[in-house]
């Protein structure tokens, strides 16, 4: 059997982690033959709750789990890690200004970046889920400069999965018949879910999604709005934010990173921009990517029409502002 992979989950006592840990532990991400050491990080007041999560994970009696460590110390949690799910973040509390939220998260991701810099493997693959995910991921990378920038990402897979499910429902086909939807930009309500290059298999024939749906008005309005506001709709109904679907998306994201994308299909991930599609270098922006041997490549050469350009630029603008506000909070 292979050596155990060391996998850290932050925010491990929270609701996303509750679903995520079970999926990771049973091999949904790194494979059914890959033993794991799970490192669970949360803050000191959550240690009792976290202990309950550890008890439950033990009680699952999953043979792949070789070691379980619960801690409130980033210096323990990030030691020699191969993969990091950064779920923990400061939630927005009543009366909290956006600026205060950014400030609190800069503090968290700075400290965790510094711990990663000292302790994580240089090959560690990192997905940031905790919001504001794109900007948190930038801050994390900034404070772990010896780890390659390409090893940091943020999650927009939930948005991709939501978009895919909406199109599948519209066409009355199973979700796996819909592929190559792109989420551009920020994991926020300015994101641009783009179906112009997406494909759907309908009655045995593969066509583009716009050809299959034949309703431009729906695709340009209702569809985009539904995906952009899906998180808020779930909160309204459940009184809690998306957790099961967020955990599934985090698993999809990391599994594709470790195992690779297939058959000319791409997936969307927030990665550090290299200037592709005119997006400012250094922004953590969601692009379509393919992955081979754990290397992420931004898909090149897709045609961008005026409608798309405008939406891609609007979400980039929001990210630029967010990052510049966050950087202003970084007092080195
Ligand atoms: P939750 O509130 O249930 O859990 C968050 C956990 O993080 C708590 O246990 C908290 O104590 C912990 N935490 C806070 N500061 C920490 C720190 N410095 N170190 C370690 N742990 C810390 O929240 P939930 O529902 O699990 O969501 C987690 C995050 O994921 C939120 O920021 C949420 O907005 C975000 N999210 C992102 C999505 C995406 O698509 N990118 C989708 C859904 C949620």
C-alpha cells in the first residue's frame, strides 16, 4: 500500500467539513487505495465540537484513515501536508462591514500562510473554500512564497456544479450529459457562468448548450441569475449556507487536481492569473482549466464575445478592488 497522504482540513468543526471529512476519509478524493492521515484544524473554542467529529470519524471505522489529529495549532496542522482544504474563515456577523470581514480574514490567512511556508511540503495542493475565497487564497499564497503560486487555488466548482445541474434540468438530461460550463471570476454574485462553449448530449447527439437549449433569453438572464444567487437561495430556505454541495464540490476540485481531467473536458478553478484572457496578472480568478500530472493549465484560445467580455471584466474589477483592500490590511 502507498505511503499515507497528509491532508489538512481547516474549519474542521464546521458544517462543510462535516460532509467533506466523510467523503475524503472514504476515498472519494484521493482514491480507494490511498491511506490518509487527516489533520483537523479549528479554533480553540471549537475543540470540544471537533473532538465529537473525531469520535464520529473513528466510529466510521474506515480502514484508509491511518491517523487522525485534531488541533487548534496551525504549526501542528500544516506539518508536511500534501493537500489542504482551507474551509475555515471568519463569517460575516451582523453589523460587520465588508472591510472588517476582509481584515479578519487577512489575519487568519496570513497566519496560516506563514505556518504553511514553514511546515507544508512544497508540493502541497491548496484549495481555499472559506470566503472571500479568491482573495483569501491570494493572501495565503503571499505569505507562503516558497510554495509555487500554481499550488494555490480557490473553489468555484460549486458554482460550476450548480450551473451544470440547471442546464441538465432545463434539457431534462442527466448531469453527466452536460460539460464544459465555465465559471469566470470571483466566487461571488458577480461571477459569470458561461455556457457559450459548453456541450450537451441530447438524444445521443452532442451539440453546444446554446443549440440544445434554444433560448438565448433564458441563458443570458434567468440562468445566470439563478447560478449567481443560488447560495443566497439555499440560505433563505435552509437558514444555513450550502454545506453538502460545497463539500462535494471541494472533493470534485481536489480529485480532479490529483487525478486529472479527461477527454478534452475542462473544469473551473480559481487560479492565479497569468494574464490569460486579458485578466490582470496575479489576480486569483476562476478560469477553465485542464489538469494532467497534477499540473493545471488554463484553457487558451476560447472566443470571447462582447457580452462575455463585459461580464468577465466586471467580476475582475470586483476582485481587483477586493484584493487591493485586503492588501491594504497586510501590515508586514
Ligand atoms: P461554519 O461556520 O459551519 O464552519 C466554519 C468553521 O471554521 C468553524 O468551525 C470555525 O470555528 C472555523 N474557523 C474560523 N476561524 C478559523 C481559523 N482561524 N482556523 C481554523 N478554523 C477556523 O461554516 P461552513 O458552512 O462550514 O462554511 C465555511 C466557509 O466556506 C465559509 O467562509 C463559507 O462562506 C464558505 N463557503 C464557500 C463556498 C464556495 O463555493 N467557495 C460555498 C459555501 C461556503
